[in-house]
C-alpha cells in the first residue's frame, strides 16, 4: 500500500525546521527585531547659552565635537526649553507634557524639598522600556530627592549621577551632603564630575551593546552649571564657601567647563563609532534652559530664569544618519516636551497611543518627510510674574505689569514693542494665554510650599490611561 502524500503546511514547515535547529529561536528573532530599532543617546547640558557652541556662533569657546555632530545631522535654530530653569524643563522632558500639570513642575526649581516626580506618571524611559529598550540615566536627575524619588522607579534601569540641582565638580556634593549616586546608594569617586559622567557613558555603551537590545541613554551633564570650576580647579573647589559661587568664575573658567563637556561628548561619539552603532543611533544634544552669567546668548537678550529668548532658546542638534541628512538645518520650532512623542515614534510606537501628550511628534519634519509648520507654545514663570506665548513668529511677553509684543522674524532681540501698533493681535495672544493657563495648575501662594491643592492627578489621568 502506498504511503499517503505528505502535505506540508507553512506551520508544519516552521515546526520541523525549528526542531532541527534550522530556524532562529523566538528570542533570537526578538533580538534581531530590537536591533532594527534605533538606539537613542540624549545629551543635555545644564545652563548652556544659545551661542556657547562654535556652530551657534561662540566667539571664544571651542567645541569641535559638537560642531562635528551638527555637521553630521540637523541643527535647529528655533529650539526651546520648556522652562527657563532646570527641574521644570526636566519634568516636561520626561513626561511629554507641560510641567505645570504636576506640582513638581511648579517648583522653579526643586530645591531643598520633599517633592518630586510621582512614580505613577508615564515617562519617556519607562515607555521605551516597554518597547524593549535598555534605559540608563547618567548625570543630573533633579526630579526629587533620593531615595523617595529615585530614577530607578521612574523608568530607568540604571542610574549614576547627582540627584539634586547642582554639585561641586570635585567633592560631588553640596553643603556637606552626598549627592553622587550609583543606583540607589551614595558613592564616592575621585575625579572631575564631567569626566566621570563621560567615562560612565562610555562603559554603559559597552554594556548596552552586549545585551543586544536597543538602548536609551540619558547623558545629562551638570556642566556648565555653577560652581565655576574647570578641570584644573580642584584647589579652588576646596575654598568655595557658597555653593552658588557668586564670588567666582570668569569667561576663561566657563569656557574650560564647556570645552570639557565637549571633550567628553567626543569620547562618547567615538565609542559609538568603534561599536559600529553610530549609523542607527539617534543622538540629541540640547540644554535644559538658557545660559547664566558667563554664557553667550547672541542674538538674544535674557538669561536663565527669564522668558526672554535668551532664557528659553537653546542649542538643539539631532543626528540620525539613516534618516536625517548631514549638514541640514531647520527653522522648525521644537520644545523639550516634543521629544517624548517624537522619540517614541522613532522607536515604533503607534501614533494612536500618543494622543495624550502636550508635545508634538515632529519625526516626519526632522526626517524631511513633511514640511515645517508654525506652532503655538506657552510659558510662565512665577518669579516676576512672567508669561509668554509664541504663535508663529509673534511673541507675547508679560513681566509683572508690563506687556510686550514682538515680531521674532524681524526682531530677534525683542527690542521693538509692537503692542500699540498691533492691539488686536496683543488682545488675541493674551486671551490665548488665559485660556491655556486655566487648564494648568495654579502656583501655590508660597512658591516653595509643597501643599499644592487641585486635581492634578485627575488631569493626568487621560495620559496615564493610555499605557
């Protein structure tokens, strides 16, 4: 009797070939798919001025590595920080929403308090981790004190850096308090803090590459934030009584701090090259707000803590060789909170799952698939009762009881106040700010009190429910 014919279905074929070891295992397939996702290296400076890099016009600071990064990717000239101060911007950067939706975002900045980012709020590292990414934070956290507000409970797999807003570059602490952590534990390390963060990132790249998983590494430098100490200033560090170092610093020291950061960026970029990871790694460089006393902000006026352009306009460089043309430039307006939906889209998250963010997914614009478009963005800052709206090229600015209207396309230095010439435009922008502001949490009576009333948890629920 003849044997019946063998029918080979696709399922049977896969089963047999897998059993014979002719097909990769499920884990291998998953790892292969993960490798196709872009790695992400997000580098952020602390208090860097708009024109403190050579590629943005610095007159005395040499930044060859960041200039090279700009020449290999896109340089944006209308990049903004969500706030003119550290922790408020970091709240927006990690959540993708206006910082004023959370009590910790009302602290400008978080300082000597027991408030921070709640652990139940969706974050960029947490959402990327759900997409299969290995996540690490190296550098400044500043979203709540340890141990109650550890970055390890907010989406990061590992953490090495400082928890508070500032740190001595050699002592790695403030006012006698340990501020350098590895994981959840305080640690002691010898060396200049900028170098330590660069070295740790180089090591982290080796570890991440060994896992075979895509990685998201946040390298958040403390430079060039005070105290004013360059790599050769260890002796000076021992003499500083006031951690804010109001009696120290100069242009030479500031340049040394920025140039040290640039050197370490170069070390990290070189490591990506040696690991053959540069081609499919998105590298972002920006700052958490505008520069402080020794920075350069030309052509803008204003500085950190101000909503003039110098306080919120920041350098912004994005390199992704597979998708962003080398040497490209952009006038697209982009703000810190845009990075959450933009990077999630690059990582493969579906757009329908990203409808709850205040930030905008700008991936198609950055990769040249869509044209640039105008935006309407809002800022406020409790000190001096500041408010600002940017709508297209027009900007409304309020400082206490004084109001201004600027055409940024014609007047980047915010000198020609057009409020008398354009009364209807002024009225419309004020109304837009009032309508937006009504949806945000009010500042507490005491700007640094932590008994914030309001339904902030309910307001965050629409985003929380998506994930």
